C-alpha cells in the first residue's frame, strides 16, 4: 500500500464517514440506507461510520495488482478501526461520567487514522497474509451483524443511545 493511497483513504473515510452520519435522516429514514449508516446515536451504529466508508474505499482501490498482503492488512485495519470506536468510548465515559460530542468526533478521526496506519504497516511486513480468509470472514460477519442489528438490536448498552 502506497503512502499517498493511505492519505487519500484517511481523507476519504473522514469525509464520507462524516456525511454518513446524516445520510439516514436525509434519505427520509430509508431502511436500505440505514443498513450502512447510523439509524440512531448508539455506539454500535456509529461503528458504521468507519466500516462502510472504508469498505467502499477498499473496493474502489482494489485492482488485479492488489496483492494478498495488502488485502489482509486492509481487512485487519477495517476491523481495528471499527472496534476502536466502542473501546475508546467505553474507556473515556466512565472517567468523565458522561459522553462528549467533541471526544466522540475525535475518536472517529483517530480510529480512521489508526485503521489506515495499521493497514499500511501490516501490508509492508505481510504478517497477516496467511489469515486472509479468516479476516475476510470476520469482515463479512461484522457486515452481516450490522445489517441484522440495525433492525433487531440486542438489549445491550452498546446498542442503546448513551
């Protein structure tokens, strides 16, 4: 993965992810749009702000010359970035005793940066190539869980509006 692709990817996901925050409302609460953009203010729904824009960027930049090291690294970066949202949210809210919009926004931007930094690093050393299938499965499973839990969220705090 080239450095300029990483920089473009970060900017792409920052912009598209930010727009995705509002797309569901702009669409008149279209259920299809709700599959890929947040339908409420829960932490779970906000994980979509990284996952789907990063998935889109990966699909737009993948070509026949993309090697398995890059693919596995990208999958890992997507998963890391997406999972950092709840990890960082649930680390800072007990300390402050409440959530903060400014910190939540910073978490989004930082998570995207870390996702691409990990992808870049992992693509250079090819550590995860042998796990490409497993990482693809994990990305696909997470996508399916986003689809399912959009309509049938479990009664857990991550699915509730803080």
